[in-house]
C-alpha cells in the first residue's frame, strides 16, 4: 500500500507528512473553544482536525453508568469528564460546517457503532480508530462497511495483537494506515521507540504514522524523519485547563512550530539523488584539485610522482586519477605548470 487519499490529499512516503490536530475533547464541551482550536490548527498548517464521538449508553454497561462507583474511582472520574464535554448533534453540524467553510478536513474517532451511524449522517471522509479499539474487531468491521479510509492507532498493544489486527483489516480490502503510539499521557521521551516506525513499515508493508502524547515536539519531528507519513498530536488552548488531555497536548504556538520544523526537515531530506548544486560546482572549481605537471614532460615520457602533483584549482584531470595515470606515456608535450587533461589518460 504505497498511498492513500483523504479528501483529495495523497498520503505516502513521497508526499508531505499529513498533520492531524487532535482536538479530541479539548473543547471542554464548548463550541467557542472548538472553533478557536480549529482556527489555531489552520494557522499552524495542519491538514485536518479530529474530534471524538461517544454514545455512552452503547459504550458502557448499564450497571456501570447507573453506579460508576461499582467499577473504579478512575472510571467514575472518566465518566464525569465525558458527560461534561459531550457535544450535541447541532454542535457537530456547526463544527463540520465551520471546517468546510475554513477548508480544513474534519475527522473523528467513533468509540462505538451508534457513533459511526451518527458520523455517517455527515458523510465524513475517513475514520480514526483509537488504540483502545485496535482490538475491537466488531467496531473495525462495522466501520469498514463504509468503505472509507481508516487510521488505526496501536498504543498499549502487544505485537501479536497488531499482527492480528493488520491481517484482519487487510481482509476488509479498504485503505488504512497504522499509527505507532505510546498511550501514556504524557509519554516519557525514552519510551517512544520510534525505530518501530520503519520496522512496522517493513514488517507489514504498510504506511505508518505516529500518534504522539509526549511533552514537546522533538519526538514528532524525529518520527517524521523516520518515515511517519502522518503525525497526530493533541492541540489545546491552554495546557493548564481542566480536562483529560490538556496536559499532554501542544499549545498553538508549539503546534505551529512543530509543523514548521517538520516541513523544513522534509526539505532537508530531499531526494535520493546525488547531484551538485550550482553553488557546489562553483565551490568545487576553487577548492578541488587537479593533476598538474611540475616538470616539462615530453611526448612519450612516463608520468610519475616526480613529474606530476595534485594542485588547485580544479581545471584539468581530477586528482582522483593520480594513481591511474602514473606509468602511462604522455601523448603530447606538456610544459611545467600546465594541467594534465582527461585526454592525456588515453
């Protein structure tokens, strides 16, 4: 799978890195925050913004919803946060219209099947599957029926689970990308294991991206340089805001710097073709060396290390042929100080 396409944009090794600004639930349930985050994402140069959609009744057991204490304190806190940030259908309509108006791709992670049905009403162009649902084959199968591209995170998983998931998704015969991820919020930089990006690409013959949750931007820039075709990072208006993901997100200025440096690094990588620039050609003429006669040489005389030397600038035969021409007969008379020429090799 060499490329996939999302809303007319090609994603692949030969194309610019596709940047997803993960708004997630960092809007804190407020449309005004959502729009500010969309604007910040556009300003940063992101290709897409991504939200999250849940149907809590479908996602969790009835008993758990009615009595969160019966599960764990962590679940009780999570449920309270999710209930607080849930957006209405009208909110999503407004957000999607705003993205269309601003010409940025709207993406979303459905956490359950009713949420897929909900998003299909808006005919979104691709689906993101969270690390938590990488093993949720019923959900993946349900999404695959839309025939739309999928982006699948692989955090908090074992290699054999990723292998099984990749095999399963390939059977669905739809385009997809996997994202290497560490699902610690925030992720210690030493735990990112970015060498897995080229390893996964080789192992699975797939496009591979990176979903980052680390502090700062060096991990994401490194991931892009190691071949990640997609970079997904959370964006927030303020890391100190109350909420699930703010502390492991990038503020707008950081996100913009990340995108800028990824684009610069792509320019630096260039192409796998060795070719001198015009400036290098001019520089070479000044600093490189040619073979020069240091004694008069008569026609038929043997070139030796006594009558030729390597000297600058480079106008005659390159000094890399110095040992090749030694022992050959000169085809002409050459004065001391003159350059040995390429035709003198024959």
